[in-house]
């Protein structure tokens, strides 16, 4: 704080101030509004207790201080302009300033200054009242911050927002709501809400939604359709709320709107898929039913065929039995007579006899043939026909001689060769 050079006493003679009567001085000393008096040079001559409290100083500390000590550096020019205006006898009215307390902190002041002039009309001093409005300014700052915060949310939210009066005229909306309608904000405001709503929803909103809002203060979430500027329909989910004035009377309505175009497209696609699935299921059922008919017919045919085959087999068996009977009764006896002839090849006769016995084997319905052989047995039969001996066959098939020997035994058994003296190669090539 800078002290001014002054020869005046610390006690200011308030009798020189026209309004400073004793009674008025008592009022000034006890009110919550700070009061100061400075001379034309800007030196503080008087401060009230409230002033000292506002600026955080003791009363004695203010004496002969230059008033600029209470102004922040950026406000020094404002102080000079104020004093010049007052010297010109111009009313500067009530102003708000950020002032500087003794500890350097800022205090907001609502100041009203009144100039005092001497008999010659020269500025003698300035009488100023100081009202601390710091709390008010802080509240205003918080309100501005909150307003900006909600303004940012309002402008950036992904859902549409609008307000309308009780007659349905849109009063304001955010950018998102305007874009939903394919319009500019200026085109939406002052438009009747019904004008941008598909007409099939008018009765619903008039008869159900609006009475519901008036009764309970808000609506349930419901679906409706807006009309875009290009004429296309926009499906949305919407919920509206009622705003009341301080006396509780309905004032206006605001709503939150959510675009459900993607949801509706997904629902339509799901419906289409379900419909296609139902049609496919119906066609499949028709195919199954038709196939079942064929299966029933096939089973009937199969049963008929089985019966025919059984009958044919029975007939064949009867025929074979007749043949086998003739072989046994007529041919075998002749072979036995041939064996007794000295000029007959008995080996051939024996082979013919074995083959005939194979045919009339009483344990088999069908004669034994090579068709009943395994793959290995067929290979061995082929090699025997080609002149291979057992040892060569075993080496060629990478088998042991014992295994080949067992295969040969099985072959002889399947061919019905009971006589061990019969040569297998000769039998096979006969």
C-alpha cells in the first residue's frame, strides 16, 4: 500500500461534507455498506468500518492511502476515467468492479460515487458507497458455468430435444432434432408439432398422450413417426414432460426423441427372415410328406419283391433238389462203374465225383463256388493255377508257409474236396 503525502490529520473533519451531520455519521458507521471519501488527488481521507471489513484492513491503515491501491492493475485506467468524468460533473451511475483487498485477493464491488465541489465549482472530493457482491458474482459464475455445461450437453446430445407451448407450437430445439427432420433449427422453431408428425398419430397424442402429461406430468415412452422435409417417414421413440410455473400452472412441454430407424429396419429384417423360414419349413414338410408316401410305397414294393424272391428261391431249391436227386441216383452210379474200368483216367473220374458231391452237399442250399472265397484265398487260387508252389506263394504274399497252408485247407473245404488225394491245381484247372 502506498501512502500519499498529506499534511492533513488522520481525523477527517466530516463537517466539511454537506451530508456528514452527526446523525448521518452514526448511520454510516453502522451500516453494512462500505463508505469512503477521497480528495481530488485520489487520497483516502475517510473509510467506514464496513469498508475496512470489505477490503480486509484496519481503519488506521487506510488513512492517506492512494485509492489506486484498492484497484487491480488492469483497473487503473478505469479509475482515471472515472475521476475525469466526475470532474466534468457527469453522472457515472452505479458500476461493478473487481477490486483488490489488502491481502491481494479479489473482491467484487458494486460502487456508486458522488462528487463534491467547492464554491468555485472545482472537484473537492468523491463520496463512494461500496457493496460487496463477491458471493453474487461467484453464484453468477457458477450459473454461467452450469448453463454452458448444459448448453454443451444440449447441443451435443445424440437424441433430439424440443420444447413446445401448450398449443403445440415448437419454441426451441437442439441441432439433433432439427437434423432428424432434415431441417435447420430456424425452420423447426415456431412450427406446429402436428405439422411434422404423421397424421395417423394425431389422435393418439391428442386423446392419450396430452391428457396423460397433464395428469401425471410426463408420458410413457411411446413410438410415433415424424415427417422429414423430403417427405420420408422417420420412426422415433419419444417421451414428453410437463413444465409448470412457480404457481404450479402448466407452462410448456419438453420432449426427448430417439431415432429408431435402425431398430425398425432390424425388426423388419427379422420379420422377413422369420417369414422365409416359415415358408422354407412348410416346403420342407411338404417334401417330407411326399417322401414318406414314397417310403410307404417302397416298403410295399419291397415286401412284394421279397415274397417274389422267396417264391423264386423256393422254386429254385425245388428245381435244384430234382437235379441233385438225378445226379445222386443216375450220374454217381455211372461214375462208380467207370472207376472199375481199367482204361479210364481214374484221377479225372475222382475230380468229377468230388465236384458232383459238392453240388449235392445236403448242408447247403446253393452249391459251393469260388465266389465265397476271401480276397487272400482268391489270390492263392490264382497263383496255384499259375503253377506256384506253397513256398513261393508264401514268399510272394509275404505270409508264413503255415498261413498259406491254412488258406489252402479252407479253399479245399469251400470247394467240397474231401479226398486228400485230389490235386488242388488239377481240380482248379479242370
